[in-house]
């Protein structure tokens, strides 16, 4: 199954924002800091170890909200973040990624990421940022 949900971007206050949304909507919040994934810099610029690389809120009502700190990684982002496509249907998600890239720009090639999944990021021809994450094989 492929899932589409909003992916918000904040300037250093993702943790506060996502904890607020958790208080509003309830649910389970998972936060992964850059430092926990060994990410210390991006294109030669330091990245704060406690900055949020990825936050994922799943609510009892079925909402999914994801977010991250920009951490100076992209001055060229669409306001209010990205749209995320994720799941385990690799061929379907690769097809979406390639179709969205037509006439647009690939910002992050779709390839294996530090967390084990395949990940890519593309800005479509209308200026909308998309993230595609294909779940990796579960650990043996």
C-alpha cells in the first residue's frame, strides 16, 4: 500500500511543533534527531545533533503527520513543507517518483538512505516538493 501525507518543515522548532500536535490530536510520536543517525553536516554546513531529522505522529483518528527541521538544508523549499509518499510497493512508488520528476528537478536521487529504506526527493514542474520513501526489507 502507498500512503500520501503532509510533511512539514520547520526552522529548528519541529520538536515543539510536533509535541503540540500530539497534545492536540493524541497518538504516538516518534522523533529521530540528526545525531542519532550520524548526520553531522550537509553540503559542508554543520547540522545540530539535536535537530529533528524526522518526526512521525500517528493519531488514533487515523491522521499521519510528518515533519523535520530544515537545518539550513534547503533555502529553496516550498513553504509549509512537502508531500510524502511512502510504503512498501517499490515499483509503484518508483513510478510515482519518476513521473513527478518529469519536467521538474530531482533534489535527492531515489536510493538507499541511512535508515535502510530507499528515499528520494523531487520538486515537480509546479514547484511542489515530494518525498518518496520505499520501506526496506525487515530485519532478519
